[in-house]
């Protein structure tokens, strides 16, 4: 590249570069508006085959050519294609995944974060970014109910937060038992095997975290639960009392708002069990934590401040674009396990002078400042504003559940706790319900009518069953629009029944 082409390529705060960026942003926004105006549903029709064929056509030329073309043209071509086959997360029929329609101010803040390219790992990589995240963590720790000694970090999401919790809990347990963290010794040197206690229906990141932490999936002990899937405190106490001496309990992992039903484990009683046995208590509130903003729903989470650590995701109930996860600890000193490795990023002389980055609070080094988009959203809406949106989604779920309950061809799994509605279609003729509902879901997605989730849950008498799920995270969705989604489910089910009968 010549010097002039490099100047045009690299984003700077120079007025010419800013003018160029403004032109590109205007072009991109125009492409997004054009793609949105041509939609008839949450995604184009045709399913995976159509999406693959479209990509084959648009991406026929290599993404890494020997000689590049014009960067502006590459941007427009790929953004147009990206937007065309993107799922419209603001569409009322996009009810499959925990993808909220992001706040406009958060989207704008994300542009600033990308343009200035600060990093959180060292003070000199982003001075204000570092201070902003520290204060954001303090405010959200206060929302949970933690005191001034709390700590934490912004993460890439709930899975990473849960894995961090497991790593810290492991090191805390080893330090208490052996006087030295497993960060240094590893888990094999102690002669005991670490184990984690949780119910059957916790998030899949528990298994992944157990693998990463050296515990292994065989080191996960499932605690019996009640009929709703909530951990039974007495059973947790019994399991801990009966553990053999060669097993070291490192964590009680509880759910504060399950992704399927929204239920919350009995936090106060489990906290007592954890304290009695000296076991780290972690509460996964990645989805449910948004209810902490709501005066009406917050009582469901009484006792969450008794947990040693908490996971939150504000790219779910928070209306912040991904990633916007948070890992919070009741005592910031617990994060010292992550900072045990001394590097130039946490050198003692820099720390003594206040040049302290965020490397020691995270399992990442280079990390973008996701705190900015979270901060502008929270400051702009306030706790009451976010709480009102959470409550709107909750009311929408209650409306949807009532509609499902009135339909003879639909079966409601349970009354919603937060903002999920689980149900399934009941064909008139006897058939395999799991296969029928799985096919029904794919048909709706292939036709571009609705993006529904599918969950597989235990049957009361044994085995597992397929249910469809409406994940309602758009407070702007009207009841009539949700009615239309359910109408489309009923119509598609009737067509499947007719096809099977012919």
C-alpha cells in the first residue's frame, strides 16, 4: 500500500478520516434500511439450502484475494449480503434465542468502541475505559446486593462467566484445603478429586467449565430437584455430608432464572448449606438477572446476594448488543487467583503508582470495552426504565401462555415465571409428538414465518420430550403480533396433519 492508501484505510481521529467514516456509516445504514424494508418475516424463506446458495453466489470470489479491490466496495457488498440473510431480532416472530433488539444508543456506543479500539488489559491501552468498567462493576454489584468490597469483570457472556466462577471456586477450595492454589499445583497433585454440585437442568456451560477446570464431566454430581427442577437444599446438604474424603467439593452451582422455565433455586436455604460446608456458591442469573431491575419481579431472587459469585448477561434482559456479560464476586479478593501470574501487565511498580489495567480480573488479555454500550444503556434508561421493559416482556409471556392454554391443539408446559412460554402442538391423530413438533418448528423457519426454539425436557415418568419455546425479549411486541405467531403455529400444524393424513 502507498502512504496515501494507508491513510484512507486506517481509521483515525483526523477530520478527513472521520468524514470518510461518516460516509461509510451513512452508506451502511442505508443498506440496513433497504434490507429491512424488503422483509416479509424474520428471515428470508428457503431455510439452510437457500442461505447456502445465496452465500455461494455472493462469496464466489475469495475473501482473501492476492490483490485487494476497493475497501469501500468490499464493505458495501458484504454488508448488503450480511443484512439480507440476518435474522431480524426486532421482528415479533423472532422468538427463538436470547437475542434482544439492542438499544439504539448502545449500537452507537459500540461504533465508538470499535473506532477508538481501546483495550482493557493495561491502563495505557484505555485509561477511561478501565475506569468506566470499574465503576460499572461497582454499580451492578450493588444491584445484586453486594457491598463495597465486591469485584468482577465484563465478559463475553454467561458461559465465560460460569467458567470463571468454576476456576475461582476451584482455586479457593484448594487454597483452603492445601494452602496453595490449584493455579500453581494443578488438580492432580493434591490426591483428591474436585467435584461440582448442581441439578440436572443447569446450563451446558457447567460441563464445559468442568472440563476446562480439570474437574471433568464425571466430577459433576447431580443434586435431586423438585418437580419444577429446583434444587432441594436438604438433598444438597445430604450429598455434601456423604461425600467420600477423597472428593473435594469446590462449588454449589445454582440457577437464578433457568433458560427454559425461568425458575429460581431456593437461594437463601442453599446459601445456608454452602456456608455450613464451606463451599463456593455460584448463581447463574445470565437470563434471569434482568429481573433484578424490576420491583415486581426482584423478590423472586431474594438471597442472591448470599452467593459468592453471580453471572449476568445484559445482552439478554438488558437490550445491549452482544457481548455484554458480567461476572461479579461478593469479595474482589477472590479475583486474585486470576492475577496470580505476574506479567508486565500487573507489575508491582505500576500498580503502586495506580497504573492498573483489568488483566488481573479476567481470563482474557486484549479485550474490547464492552462497558461503554452497557453504561450508556443503563444511564439512559435507569433501573426503572429497564425494569419496565422486563415487566413488559413478562406480561407478554403471560398473555402468550393464556392464549396457548385456550387452544385445544396446543399444550402449555407451565405458567411462565419470567418471559418464556413452553408449549407443543397436539395433533388430532396419534403420532410421535417429538418428531411432529420438531418438524413443525423447522417448517416455520424454512418458510420464514417464525424463528422458534426447541427444548428437550425430562418427562415426569422418565425419558425426555420435545417442547417449543417462545423467548420473549422484545418489549415493543404487541399482544396481537404474538397472537399472529401462535396463529402461524396452528396453521402450520394443521397443514402438517393434513399432509400426514393424505
